[in-house]
C-alpha cells in the first residue's frame, strides 16, 4: 500500500492562508454529491468541507 503526505492549503477565518500536512495518507478525493473532500488514514476516512480550501492534494505534487 502506497502512503504519502497530504497537503491542505486553506483560508482561515481571518483570510490568512494556512498549510496543514497530514502524514501517511493512503487515499484522498472529492465527493461531488456532498461537496466534501476526504482522506483515508489508518483505515479511517475523514471529511473536510470545500469552503476556503485552496489546494487539497499530495504535498509532493505541490512542491514539484
């Protein structure tokens, strides 16, 4: 199973850009029917609303 670091760039309540890196993610995506991003880690799925998210993807892809 491939794991990677997930980078989430979003605007906080003050409109500052914040970076959050989640280590050892196994998959991620977007659920159009609910407008939520998701990622899987340690056999659990977590969800994030799309509002304020600027980038949601592999950290490696952003840095290259």
